[in-house]
C-alpha cells in the first residue's frame, strides 16, 4: 500500500477570490454562496458552495447562465485557475466532497447535489476517470459538459469556450488561459462589467492583505493581466474622463512650459496643485512668464502676500 501523501501547505490561487466575487455579484435571488466550506476536521475544503434558500423564490440569473443555469439545491464547485489543469484524480476529490457534504448535511438523495467543475478546459483523462467510476461525462457544446457521478449531477464549464458563446458569459474570459496571453481581448466592457472587473481584482488584493502574498498562487500574473486591461480601458476614455483619472504630474508630462499654461487664466494655472507641483520643472523666469504684476500678485496666496509685506517693512 502506498504511503499517504504529506499534506501540502495551504495556498489559494489568485483566481479563486476573483471567481467568488464574480459569482456573488451575479448570484440570483433565492440562493446563498459560501466560499471555502470546510468538509471535515482534515484540510479538505471545497472551493465554493451554492445553496438553494427554501424560504425565498429563486430568481432568474442575468448573466453566467453556463453556471447558474445548472444549479441544484446544493452545488459544490471545484475551480481550476488558468495555470492549473484538471486532473483525473480530481474525480476522486469530487467524490469525497460529495460524500462528506451529504453526510454532514444529512442528505439521502444524491440527485439533490450537483458537482461542478470550472476550468480552462476539461481533458479527456478527466472524463475517462468518471467512466471508470461507472459515471458519465460528455460535452454538450459551447464549453459545457454534463453527466452523472455516483447519482449526483456532474456539470462542467470550460471557460475558454463558454466565454465566447454569449455576452452574458463574457467575464469568464478572465478565468481562461488565453487571458494570460492577451488580457486586453476581454474588451470592450460595458459600464457594469467594468465595475465588476475592478471589483474582481480588489477581491484579490483584499485576500492578499489578509493572508499574505505567499498564501496566494499566481498573484503577479493576475496583477499584470489586470493592469494590461486597465491601461487599455483608460486609453479608451473620453478626454474629460481620462483627465480626471490622471495625477497632476501625468497631466503635465511631455508638455513645454508654454503648452502647460496655454489658454489658462493665472488662477487656473495653479488650481488644484500644491506649491511644489505648481512650479515643478520651471525656471524662475518661466514661472511668471507672460503675467502682469497684478496677475502675479493675484496668484499668490493671501498668507504669502502678508509674509512678503512683513519682510519688506523691515
């Protein structure tokens, strides 16, 4: 008999809190989502659990039908990030999840439970392992798979294909391997998707602050891909919205002193800038170029004028 494997140090891929945030945002009414549900005293933990609330009517999903359209009263979701592959042995993990969950919640009917896998792709080896356990698992098209494992519904979502089938599945591209090679291909995003996309990465940052960078796999990949999309989003903004996102230094970068002040009144030239920012990179002559003595005086804050007057009186 083989020796049992040593338990690995607990770490979470950066994509996991992003998927949790995405599902929570679009979760229909009448359902409850629980991330990282412990199934036993041992470190065996299913990624996401979605429960049907018995005291509320189930609402219709606006988006992510490839996931929410296949929920059962109890749905356990196993998620593989873009850098991880679904393995044949993951079938055994799903079986263990299902059995422990049914035992913990005193479920007798396996048809109440759905086991769901979300990954960039579902390899043939995974489906073959399901068949070895007298189960079934076959593609339906459009990145969706369906079958049965030990009496439980088995549903699969290949993010690389599902994200292309409908605008409602668009954000699943963030969880595909193609996203790491060309994150900008997720564009264009509508205003709601832009807010959601920003919230996904904020979830990653919050998780990192709570547990530390070492507890999160693929953090740098997620950060770089997010920033690539963010740069392109900013580049597509109209001028008035783009200007609002820039720092004073970014607004003036690459401009000559004359270009910086062209068309501005003395007050507008210094509006919103600190004393240091007002004169950064300018010679004394350039700071006052083209201004009359009266205009220069008006641009000086009252307290500075008072200080100058006191020095002159001495």
